[in-house]
C-alpha cells in the first residue's frame, strides 16, 4: 500500500494532464494574483489537438472504468482525498495565490476534501419497480462516457472537485477545464490524481477562452457539467444542442434572505453578514438581497455595519488571519466598480463602504470595501442584478408574508434563499413559497455532498451532488426480465 509520502508532488511547473502524462504546450500563459497583481507560474494553452488527445484517452479509458466495481472507484476517490491532504499546505498556498487569504484558502481545501470523502460514500443502487411471477423490472443508472467539468474562478478547488468526484464515482471519464483566471490548483490536483486513477480517467486541460467552446462542440463528449455565469451557461447549452450532450448548468444567483422581526440580532446579524460577504460576494449562493422586517430594520442595519467593520480583508500574503479576499480579477473588478457608479447615479447611498482600497492607497490589488446599500428600490440595479462583488442591498420589508415572498421571488434567478426566525413553523411556511433550488432556515450557503444543489429559473438546470447529482452523470436504463407469459 502506498504511503502518503508517495503522493507528494512538486508545485513548481504546470502541465496539462493527458492519459496520466504531464504535457507541455508550445504556448503558455499566466494567471494573475489579484492581491499582488503578480503573475502565477505559467500554465499550458491547449490546442485543439490537445483536446482531441484527451478525449480519445478518456474514450479509451471509459469501458474498463465503467466496469470497475463502484467500491473500487470509491476507494480510489478516498485515496485521492488523502493524497490531497498529504499536500495540504502546498495546495492551500497555491490556492491563496489564486485569490484568497491563506485562512480562506485552507478552509476551501479542507471543505473540498471533506466534500469529496462524503461523495465517495454515495451509492446509486438498482431500483426494482416490479418483482412478480410474470416479470422483474429494474431501473439502472449507467455512466454516460466522457464528461467535462467547466469550472469558474471563485471556488476553483471546491467546485472542480465537486464535479470530478460524482463524475468519476458514477463511472465516467472526466476532463477538468479550469477557469483561465484560476488554472493552477486544478492542474496540480489532476497531476496528483494521475498517480491514483488509471490513465484517461481524470485529465486536465488549461487554456484560453476558445477551449470551452472546443469542448462543448466535441462529438465524443457525452456531458458538460458547467458552473459559471448565466450568459455563458446559455451559450454552453446552445453549443451542446448540436451533439445532444447532457448538460448540467449551475449558474448565477440573486439569493434572498428574509429576516423576521423575532430574531436575536446578536446571533443572527454576524451569520447573515458572513452569508453576504463570504468570498467578497463572489459566491453563487452569497446573500445578494436582504429583506429585513421594518420593526427591526434600523437596529439590524446598525448592527450589520458594526459587524462588517470587523471583517478582515486580505490576500495571499496576509499573515493576520483575514478571511475575505479581493475581487478575483480585473474583469470582475471593473464590473463591480461600474455597478457601484451606477448605484451612485441612482442617488443611492452606501451606509458603509463604496471605496476602492487600491485607489485609497491602502492596498495593491483588486480590493473593494464591503458596501451596504440602505433600502434601495426594488427595481434598482443592485436589487435586480447579481453583483458578484462585495455590495449588498438591505431592503426594508414593509407588509406581511405575502409581500416579502413576492419581493423575494421577483427575480429571474432562483439559486438559494433563506428565512431567519425563532418561529420555525413560520420560517418554513415562508420558505416553502420561495422559488429557489436550495432553501435554508436560520442558515445560508450550508452545502453538503449528500444534498442536491441546483437552481430554479435562470440559475440553472440539473444538479450537482447528492443522489440526484449522481444520476445527472448517468443514463437511466430499464432492464426487464420476463419470467412467464407472452410478450406485451
Ligand atoms: P463564466 O461564465 O465567465 O466562466 C465560467 C467558465 O466557463 C470558465 O471556465 C470559462 O473559461 C468557461 N467559458 C467561458 N465561455 C465559454 C463558452 N462559450 N463555452 C464553454 N465554456 C466557456 O463565469 P465566472 O465569471 O468564472 O464565474 C462567476 C459566475 O459563476 C457568477 O455568475 C456565479 O454566480 C456563477 N457561479 C455559479 C455557481 C453555482 O453553483 N450555481 C457556483 C459558482 C459560481
């Protein structure tokens, strides 16, 4: 049996992983550390030939991986999880360079590994739907073939593993396509996976923006599991139509949190504030619209400002335990600044924040101070749009339950939503009327490997995680044995 030292890898040079071989490309590129603006180590720029090579290797690997017993597949996933832990600090330090303070990067690695281990426990059993003298009929779930995970920049480690784990457990061969903003940790994870899984089962390709479209168009890929923005998700779905690939789309969110008038502010405000500003607003299920009952609105807002003032922002070089990162890249930073300018033009005032730290001379990098907008109108951009940055609208809830449910559902998005109250019956009554894929009571963003995750409306289709997520990596197949009688 291999010891964990056998799984130590070097973190200096970065390669595509094709058929368990480390492959360089003629051209390379470098992502940027958003806190120092320094380039990260260079990564490959895949060509179409690299895509073809990875897909052929995956296709060749698929039949025997499909026929490998699930207990063996799960055992290899567990070995992989242990191997990641054997390189924990190297992974966390590299993830920090991709845009998080070390504390947050360590949290992501730890969370992702636990999630992977939880995934390895899932089992899709055959379902017997009739078993009598005439016939035995079962439903089976069989893997699709070659699958691709297209991953965004905000949680490159967790979200990538969150696709790879279920895909591989279900018996698919998996190709990981990281975001061009955060390719480094993905390539190292798959380099490590190549020491554990058979050739072609787990591969990684890094590249420029043409790589995703090459993958969505490829005739031998059976599924794309995409996490990213809603506009890109629509392009992915359109591209997959020509080959009828299966698609799972985990897209943008504009999550509502509804705060009832009976909450204990000391307990609830810090949790809600964390739910708003986690990863500087760059989480699909961050709270992006906060509806607070008019009776407690003023106290809630004042307390939230106090809590947010204590939040420590920092980057890869932070040594003081900061948990909140800069905006991850220049493109997103410009979007956040543009949204804030339009908020100002709409005459809306922040009760805290609104400054770009770099411009204030405090820090290099894409830092934007956590910003709270006091009671903006329902049709303002900050209420209607997902900022994907640290700007949060707090809206006064005036009226009864019908009104807050109407406001919360007044969006094209439907990823997550939460209700906060001491009265759990009331909270569930309100929650059950909300149009979102994940509902939480007295918590938000609470994710688990055995709980399906997916969006309503333009927040996506299909699910990651849980048995439903695993089924998304499978064909549904019926198997009937006739025991007596004629046909039909
Ligand atoms: P994005 O849509 O710009 O990019 C996501 C990925 O798609 C990247 O790897 C990118 O290279 C690739 N891509 C871009 N164009 C493509 C194309 N035409 N075909 C195939 N692939 C293509 O998203 P982003 O800016 O990296 O991430 C932020 C967005 O992701 C936010 O809207 C956020 O809410 C959403 N998100 C959703 C979830 C979820 O689970 N629902 C989780 C995290 C982030």
